[in-house]
């Protein structure tokens, strides 16, 4: 069969791992690096499986309009009923935490109390909703912990917003959010491929908020002056036999939103209450953690994409 797997993305550091797995399995694929470029809407797309792996943090790699261009390509593909893995709905959620939280809420999944704000003055006014509580700021379109800061008072926020360090979200929307204090400094990220739970990874947060459970980010950490104590304990650890009722809820949420590949993050407070705060429409590739447990997200993804490609052929007959 001549149909290929097409990968829409803007991050070569990530796709290199997927391409290696696709090559291992002998899957024909094409790299659809998406940033500046064009799509002729009067043409027909090729036959194949299209995997959208666009990232909310693309602007941090100099690809400011990559998500917009990906949306254009996906609109064109969907118009022609092509098989898109993580299609337009997944992309809408990827680039907006507000969309994520509303969809999670609709699926009966608890999220932290959040106020979405555009405008500096409005930010200060809206923060009164958190009077007497600790809260954080974060970008609506983020990834990599962009704009995540912890505040214990409205005055501290005022100082930050008025000072030179204030870092606005690329879409202009800052989120004010209830700070969930975890008794132990870690969060949990659940990985899904084909809409099914694959594994959960525990991520050590004792060094701060910029958390991406990927090797690329681990490299950045190495140059971080705060680093040092972490060498004895790995930052990312796959939790063997993770089994929690939240998994079934996440799987239903993913199905309702047409998301097939995802990493969903939650944090638990001292009472054991679970708050879901981030949906990433991609999967993990932390080599050390995966080697330790013998589970490989990228391999599972490559197999899944190949499976979808084989299904195309059956469908076409
Ligand atoms: N409400 C919260 N309470 C406590 N910590 C949080 C909260 N939201 C985010 N964090 C911390 O900040 C990190 C980054 O936030 P997240 O929402 O995942 O943004 P991003 O999309 O940039 O990854 C999280 O992994 C977690 O450690
Ligand atoms: Mg996150």
C-alpha cells in the first residue's frame, strides 16, 4: 500500500524519536513540518493517516503562527474526510487551557478554580477572587510552564504585573488559578495512545514549575543553577501498576473530544483530592524513565499510527 503516515508538527527534537520508531517498524511516513508555508485549498490532500502533533508552546521555538497554519491544514484534511489523529478539536484544546478546563468540567473532571483575564488592570481586579488564598498565574496558551508563578498576596501580584518581568501569554489571556498545595512535591501525568491509558509518570516538582516530561527539557535542566540534588533520584518515574478511577474518566473525556494521543496532568492536595490542570495532546519520550519500566510511549504511538494506516486499506477495499 502506498498511503503514508503524515506528521504535522513544528518540533524536530520531538519528532526525531517518533520517526526513529516508524523507521524501525518500516512504516512509510512524511514529515509535514508546519510553520511558514502554504496549502492550496483547491488541491486534494494525499491519501494517508495524518497525525497532528502541533504544540501550544511553538512560539517559544520561533514558530509563532504554526498552530494557525496547522489549523488551516487540518481544516483542509477534514473537509476531504482524511483520517486525522488529534484533529481540529484536539488542536483547539491544545492551544487554550480555558477550552481544556471547560471540556474537563463537562466530562465531570475537577479542575482548579480559575479566572481567565485579558488586560493588566483587569488582572489585578480579578485577583480579588483569591483574596486570602495562594494562587498562581499561568498562560492560557502555554506548555513548558510558561508564566507560572506563585503568589501569596494581591500585593505580590501587583508588584509582578507592574514590574519588568511580567510575561504575557501569546494569546493575551492570563489565568489566575487556585494554588493546589501537594503534600509531596510531585504531579502525575497520565499518558494515552489511541485514547487508551498507557502509563502514569510521577514528576518531581521540587525544582520549580517548568515541567515538560521530555528529554529536551531535561537537558535544559542540566544548565539550571537550582539543579544539583536531583542526581540521586530521577525527576520522572513511571508508576508501576497505576490504577485510579480517574483513568476511566480521562478515557471518556478523550473520546468525547476526539483526542487519541494525550498526556493529562493532575495534582493531589493533602486531602487526596485530585485536580486536573493540563491536557497535552502529545505523548512522552523520557528515555530514562521508559527504559527503567520497559514501556515506550513513542513505540506505542508508532504502532498505533501504523495500525490506523492498515485500517485505511481495509476501509478502501
Ligand atoms: N493550580 C496549580 N497548583 C499548583 N501547582 C500548579 C498548578 N497549576 C500548575 N502547577 C504547576 O505548574 C506546572 C506547569 O503548569 P501547567 O498548567 O502544566 O502548564 P503548561 O501547559 O505550561 O505545562 C505544573 O506541572 C505544576 O507543577
Ligand atoms: Mg503541564
